[in-house]
């Protein structure tokens, strides 16, 4: 049952466009499950109005907002305070309006990635990891792995300069690998993470041979449409642990919901089924 009164707490997701977002389904499920007097709404904001819209949140009575493209970098500039992870990643996806009217920004993608990985592959331990891609998701994944104690993060991207930039800005035990050497880079790695759009519905396939991955390695594809990508299917055929991309999306929503609505929500099968029904 959804409870909504004049005293409701309000949060949402800002983007341009925003109609594709799954966040309303996630937060709407939790609001109903916990019987919270609140609302979570999607709202479209043109790129040139992003800064102003974020600064106006406390005046409009918002508890905060999620931020998606193209506003994540704008949000980093618009908030009054950011957490260290958001600064390293270079983007904010969660804004909390404090009682004094100030805005705190964080990036929960790294948290969501690591929480889902640990829940889905409990035997995984930080070691050598290979990350494919150099976009915003790759930055979050790399930061999470470095902070978790990875001994080496090997970053492979089709544009080498972008990989070099991520390595320099994230810091820690990171190296870059030529895209053409991605198969060989898997030698000795305990984790492979695909953060590219390759393998996503409507995109070209990801071409990579998993032969060099040792027994017990984990393969994680952050793509969730389709939920079972060719990469994950190949990992399962080799007897490797395969982790889909939906859980990262679900877990990254938890810190914002807890801050806005005062309840630490649970990621469970009921939530997964609810979100999958809308894909």
C-alpha cells in the first residue's frame, strides 16, 4: 500500500531524458513495502538548467534526488559537500538535502557494485581484476576495487588515452592494457568486469576469450538488458561464477533511500522480480 499525505517526504531522479530510468520502480517498490509516507518521482531537466535545479531542491521541499545523464558532473559542482569517492570518480549520482539547506553529494555506484559482487559471489576475495571500459561505470568499479584492497586492477579500453586518464585520476595499483591484449590480460585474474555497452541489447557483442581465467574466477557484466549476456553464458559454460548487472543497479539505490526516507531497504528477490517485470 502506498501512503501519501501532505507531510510526505519527496525525492526523485533528474535526467534528460529520464523516461528510461528504472529508479522509480526500485524506490516505489520500497516505499510500498515499508509503508512510508513518501514519493519518488522522475523529472526531466534540460542540461543547461541542471545546476539551478539541483540548488533549488531544498527550497522545493525535496529530501534529495538521484542524478543521471547528463547531470552527474554538474551535480558535483552544484553540491556544497561531496564524499571522497564521488570526487575521485568525478561524478555525483545521489544528492541529499540537509536540514540546514546545504546539499551533500555522493556516488553510490562503487558501493552498489561491491555490495552486489559480495552478495552474488561470497567466495570472491580482492586480488587481480580486469576491468573493460573507461567510462563512468568503469571509474566507479575501479575505485571500488582499489578501495577493497585489489592487488592490481588491469584496465582495458578501446581508446587507450581514456584508460590512462582513469588510472591517473583513480590512483592505486592500476595498470592499463591494450584492447587487443584483453584476452591475455585475464591470466591470473580472479575477477573480470565488463563495464562497456558491448553485449547490451542493440549493441555489438563483446568478443573476449575466457581461457586464461583461472578456476574459481568471477565474471561480472554490469549490462542488465539482456540479464544473461553472452559473456555470462560463456563464464557459466566454463564453470565460473557469473554475476549479472541488475544487482549493482539495485544496491546503488540503497544509500539514497535510507537518507531520504529513513529506512535501510533490503535488496531481495521480490525487488528483482518487480524491476525485471518492467524491463
